[in-house]
C-alpha cells in the first residue's frame, strides 16, 4: 500500500543524500565555469576552491549539528527556529527562486547539448523534452527519485575520475602524446599565481556559484530515516569528495593546457579529452555534459519542490502546495515547477544568450544568503538547544562566526561587481519584494510566530 496523501516518505538512503547534493553541485559550474575561474586566477585558483570548500564545510557542519537537535526538520526550519517566520519566509522563497533559475539554465543547456546529435530539432523542443523527463522522474516515489539521481550523478562522478586518470597519465607521459608537459604549465605563463593573490579572491564569485547546491542535503532531512545520526557522517565524506572533484580536474586542466590558452568557447574538459586523441572523445564528452545538466536540473527540481512543500506546510505558501500523491511526491509544487520550466524554455527560444547571462549570477548570490543564515542560526540556537547535540561544530562560536563574516564579505563583492549588475539588481528587487511581503503577511506577530 502507498503512503497516505499529505506526507512525504522517509525513503532516502545515505548514498541518495550524498549523490543528490553532488548532482546539484557538479554541473555547469565545473564543466563550463572552470574556464572562467582559470582565466581569472590561473592555476592558483586551486586555493580559491579549497578556501570556499572550507567555508562550505563549516556551513554543512552547522547544519548537521542542528539536525541532531531538531529531529525531523530541515534547514529552513532551523532558520525559522532561530530568526522567526519573516526570515524563514524570505529565505524559503529566495531559495525557490534560485533553484528554478538554475533549472531553467540547465534544461536550456541540455537542449543545446542534445542539438549536437539532433541538429535539425529546434532548441525549445529539446529543452521541453528535457524538462518533461525531469518532472516525470520527480513524480516518482522519493526512493525511486533518489535512485535515479544516484545513477545520473554516478555517471558524472565516474567520468570525472576517468578524466583525472587520463589527464594525469598524459601530463607525466604514461600515455604517449606529441608533447608531455610534466609540471611546466604550472610555472610558465606568469607562474602559479599569474595575477597575484588578489586574483584568487576575484574568482571567488564563480566558485561560490559552482559549490551552490551542497546545502540541498538540508532539505533531504524530512525524507531520511535517522537523519540526525546519518548526516554528520555524510557531511564529512561529501565535503572531501566535492573538494577533490573540483580541485583535481582543475589541476589536470592547468597541467595539460597553459592557463592563458584555456578557451572560454568550449568546456576545458573537451579540450583535454581532444588532446588524448581518443576516437569519439567529443561524443563521450557531450554525453557527460547532457548527463551533468540533467542531473543538476533533477536535483534543482527536488530542492525547489521540497522547499515549497515545507513552506506550504508551515503556512508560508499556499496550502495547496502541500498536497502529495500516494507515492509521497508533492504534485502541486511539481506542477508549478513544470509551468516555470515551460516558460523558461520558451524564453530561451527568444533570448537564450541574454537569459543565460541574467540567470547565471542568481545562484551564487542566493547561496551566499542561505549559507550565512545557516551559520548564524547555529550560532544563535546553540545557547538554547532543548537537548544536547550528539555532534558539534568545532571552535564555537569563532569558527562559525569567521565563516559567516567571510561569506558576508564575498556577498558584498558580489553586489558591487559591475558584471553582475543586472542579475544582482533582479535579486535585490526580488529580495525587497519578499521583505515587504513578509512584513505584510506576518504583521503583528512576534519572531516566534505568535501575535503580539
């Protein structure tokens, strides 16, 4: 018998949690965005990825700590507990806005990659087909959804490992090629830090976009059995994998190709695979890219739909969005997501390039807001936990405080960056609208949600 209507199911396993979060992270940020980060900072961008990874580790650890105290709740519930309904309301809608923006980017990207094999089919048709596939997968039970994402993300991870091994063999001459660079590309063309230490920080904005989606683990808590026990273990393994799957490919790219020759037009991964001389390398890479963006879109729809469900259950969104089918899938939120993806695919038909430029900066900015809220929530709640946490963030309150401060500084740089002016303007406009809406919606209520 299926689960009664009106509730989610606790069917996600630890491997599902890790791979769903990794599926949301490993996408266009690494396969395409790596060209931009290398162009900004050269091989020294590795330092940027490691530093951002350490900030992510603190945020995820803070979330794991709160999960051991507030069992059966997700990351938005932690923020609500710490700062009240208004902040929770604003954060929830901003997070949905972020993931739906990402999903529109990913389905248009999927359509453009599929055109490599189907050049006669219009982009909007392929994008709509990609969107339909993702929505259908999300309508399945959460256990089946987790299994789909496990394999989709698994393909990406397996190919990244193959890429690292092949690239390393080419760099050190284990696989013969016309030119064996060894480590010369790390010292040539201006050295390891060609733009100086400041360039390491200039790449931070793109790197934060790349790491966005890791916090998706915080939404799986309500669909995971014994989440409070599993999450601390998952977080440690997840962070290590994310840093390795970002830093090692970047090292391979910079080792194979001088940093100032990494092209912006195509993926650096395509450039490196082409250098191997393998037959069909372009088809292999295109398959990886299609899988990568579909996986990222799949994780994104999960994130948006579960956040909307959580908000509807808390009275922060229309009650109809909390309706689930017998498989435990929030059908109305998925229908809303489908309508937005349809609109996004049609917008991509009219203004693909402009849409990409506008939406690409949205995830990075919103992710910073979400991470800051998670860190500050842990700092505030630690003093009044109802029970003793079984896992604690190290060096409280200094480690979490420093991480929150670093994230706030990065957010300021994000806002003043001229290249992101239009995108940030849209984000700030949405944020202002939500602030006004929250004050109107919760007027006369105290932070805890009670009437004053």
